[in-house]
C-alpha cells in the first residue's frame, strides 16, 4: 500500500507491507474559503464580542502584535496585512506597531526566518522583536495567578496601548488547542513563568491533553495570564488542506478563541470504532519535525487511539537534531523514562523537561518506535524505544510484531489528525 507521509520539506512516499489491516486517517480539513481576503476583512470589521478593529484602535498611540515563530505554519504573511492596514487607518503608524516573534523558550528566529514568517515588506518596515524568555529585563512582572504561577510577560507587549495576538487553531498536546492565549504564555513569557506552566502539576493532569479545554487546568491558567497581560484582541484562523484558510475568528479573546475551537472540533474530529493495535505517524513535516522535541507531538497525538501496550511508530526528519540545549541534555542523562518521571517530581522544573515528560507518560503505556534520521547518534541509546535506520525496516519490523490482520492506524500528518475512539464520545447535553 503506497502512502505519502509529511516528512521534512520533501515528504516521504513509502510502501507499507501487506498483512495488517491499515486504517488511513488523513487530516480532516475544514473546507477552504473561496474568498480568503473578504473573509479576513469581515472577521476584522465584524469581530466577536467587541467593536471593529479600526474602532478599537482609534485613539491608541501604539500597538503590539504577537505572532508564531518558525516552528508553526501560521499564515502570517496573509493575515498580517489586513490587520496592519486597519491599525494604520486608525492612526497607529508603522513605527509604533511592534511585531513580536513569540518564541517561548524556542531559539530565536534568524533574519531569513523573520522574512519567511512575516514577508519581506513587513519585515523591512516594522519594528520586529525576537522574544527572549531568558532575559528578565525584557519582561514586566504582573503578579501571581490564583494557583500560584508568577507572571512575567514581555514588556514590549504589555506596555503597548493595544495588545493583539495573531495565530491559528489546531489541537495542542498540553493546552488542548493552540492560538489565542498561547501567543502570550508561553509565547511571550519569562522562563520562570513557562517553567511553572509546564510543571508536573499541569503536565500529569489527564485533562491537559490534545483536544481538551473544558476543565483543562493549563488552559484556564493561560486565560488568566492573558487577561493579566491586557490581551485586547485576537485574530486566529483555521487552516485547510494546503495551508489555505478555512475560517477566521477575531475579536474579544476568550469569546473568539472559544468559537474557533468549536469550529475546529466540529469540522475536523474523526471518530473511529475503537482503539487500534498500532499506529504509524509523522510529526507533520517541516517545520514541525525540525527537531526531536517537536516530533514528540506526533507520538502523543497517536496515543489516544492505540491500545495500551500497542506500538506507535513515529517518522520525523529531525534535521536540526534533538532540540534546545536543555532538552538535549535531559535526553542524554536519562536512559530510563520512569527514573526521569520520579526525578522531576522532586526537583525544580528544568527548561524543556515537559516535552520529555509527555513522552515518558506515553512510553509508560505504549511501545514507541522511531525513524528519525536527523537525530545524532549520541542520543540513540536513550531514545526510550526501538530506533530504525530506514522507514522500510521499521515497517517490516512492525508487520512481524503485530502479525497479519492487526489493526494499524496510519496518520500521514500526525498531530494534524484529531481522532478519538467512539468510546470517548461526549455525553449528550441535558436539556
């Protein structure tokens, strides 16, 4: 069976061996808009829960816009121009409209990546800031959340008179869904704030997973932090196949983001009869599979549909290796996932431990296999599962392990697939 997986910049076309019963779960995309420009304009001029952006910006002297970094395929070059045009129309000049690259604790964007993220014209004509979560002086202290998280957010964002986030909504392995409040925390937060948000008290909560916001404690924490930072306006889109835009949600941050989540759930969730014996998944290709760190998202997304003890085979290019220095060091230090979980339960939070923690939680209940050709050999001994030199060898090993007739889910775009077994269908609402 011939299948094309999202893998690196070029993709990976492979033949799956006969024997298993394959269930291909293609990404269920919302239908692309036939008039993208009009749709974006309408969202900005008729927003949810607040006045049109031009009216909201009138009388304000400065604006700050938080945008996704290179690890997210946000269509900034199409969504930014109509937003910026309305800020200028309202009287906020380019020189006082700061665009912040919401890196969180990721590495800073290079000059060429800034052009890729924003487009050459915008990159050349607006103040551009690479957020640096490790520099305390770049942040404002805003207090403490009700649950005790110290809140520090980039001062260039907080000090602006109009604070806007620009993103897109898809499932997220911890916060339930991306977009909205995530462009502030962790996107523009100081490292101590980010550490608290990714501590075991959030990461090990069963509600802090893909597709979950109701009662998700991390989602609620992020909403509170965004409010403390003065989040004024959100402009989120939903992507369709080929990274076209299907829908736009602009306006009062909580209301607009909530409506966007409802749209994503209704248009993209796939319900399958039950859990499968194994899954072959990807990390959705470039830019998501640049590092092993990002590749973990392909594993966690598949874990919801694989039986306990089943196999999850991830294919990710990992052209930039393991990830940031902190994550790379943790990978080398812990050959045993259970020892890692026990250690971080009793020590201060370390940068990037959360991604390894999410992986360790999956490894505790599933067998995880890897085809990650860009991951340097120094990490191979501590990968917490079988590593294969080629996709073909991994497929043959999987066939031998699960046997003929086994149910194997195939997720060509990994974390972009929002799938659940029917046993987890929500209860009908009482009326």
